[in-house]
């Protein structure tokens, strides 16, 4: 049995040698693509491209990243659903598209059965950040909520997409604090953060990794993060729960094949993905972007997805949340 440490040591020809005969016999893919439902430049794209580099030459002769932004990440899932189930199409997606969207979008064009879990990719916290549209004197979440209540016309927040986890975090924060925060959806994090930096929006809720370079230069201030505890990437930023708001969530990114993929195709993809994600250089690289890179078994990812979907179904029903909220 290969241990996680051993996984991290296996690359290229060594990895191929360690695979079972079935996986080696099926290693004839000329081209594979990792589909992302978001534009280039964000944390999901960064991870997809680094993993593609690791898989190139062993999982398939060529591995490319295919960005399919639109419909708040749904286009990526739909693209995978309709793809050839031979292993040549993988999807890397945030959990929102699968664990939240089935309960917030009434006419979703896919079901959980349309994807086959392969491996967890990474965990990431979301954070609420403010930029130059908000006075420099606003340095805490309490300050921002007070400013928002006093400046209703400017009180808004952007998110990577309607119905996403960051969207839901912003809506719930507004409900908990009795603050009317207008939601502005974007086609991914990158354009939203650009508008935040340009002063077009007051705040943005999204992956903390997309804020890190701008926090260092002082252009953005992250007022709170969504996780259970403070992040090593932003130790100065308190959690929402720490500030008295009863909300603790952490997003994950996962790799999936089309739901029609055969079991041996899933096993083969996992046999290449899991050791690639466990390599120390990839884990260190992910830290630059606030990513806690971590592989898992296909069954563990399936269990995580099921548990998250059940919890979000309960929460969405409890608060009456929809993608149009």
C-alpha cells in the first residue's frame, strides 16, 4: 500500500511503474483536459494548471486546462457532464456547484449523478475584503457594517457567482447583522477583485488566496474569514464566528470525471491525481494562493460531497435562500 509520503516521491516514470497493470494498460490518452468553470488567474485556475503540469506525460501525453466561465461555474459542470467518459475530461470545481446549487437553482442542468468523484484537490477559506471605495478608517467588520448601514446606496458586496458559497456567506452576514448588503455577481473571482481594487464595489466575498498579494501592499483589507479558526495565511483576520456571527464554512476544490465513467477509469485517474497532489512542491506552491492542497480517495470525496450537500440543503431551506436572493 502506498503511503502519502511515498505518494509524494512518485513522479513521472516512477509513478507509472507503481501503477497497477490495468492503469498502465489504459495509459494511451493523447490529450486530456482539466475543465474549470471560471476565468484564468484565480485560485481554481492556478491549481488546475499546476496539476496539469504534473499529469502531462504520464496520465496523458498532453494535459491542458480549459476555462469555461459562465453561469456561476455551472458551465464547467455541464461541459464535463457532456464529455467523453474515457478519462480525457476532468473537472476541477469548487464544492458550491455541487453541494449548494442543487438547492438554490430551480432549473439546474445537471445532477450529482452526472459527476464521478476522483480526489479532493484543496481546501480554502473565504473572506470578506474591502477596498478603496470604503474609507480607510473602516478597519473591522463592525466598522464596515456600521458604514454600510449609514451608506445604503454604496453598501454592496461582490461574489464569484450567484448561488455560490461566498454569495451565501454575504447574504447570511447581512441577515445576521440586520444590514442590507446588495449582491453583485461576477463571472469568477478575478473580475470581482479587479473592481474591488478599482473602487467600483465596496466589498467582495471570495477565496482568501485571491486577496493575499493585495493585502501585502495595503490595497485590500480582509475583515473576516469563514473558517473554524484563523488562517495561517491571514492570521490578523478574525473568523466570522469569532466576531459573533454564527457561520463557519470552508470551501473545497475537487476533481471529478463524468458520471458515466467506468469504475476502472476512475481508479486510473485517481492513481495519477492523488500522488501528484501529495507532492511537497505542489503543497508548498498552493500556500502562495491560500490553498491547503490535499488529496483524498474517491470514496472519501463522495462522502464529503454527500455530507456537505445534506447540510447545505438544510441551511438553504432554513433561511429561504435562492440564487436570486
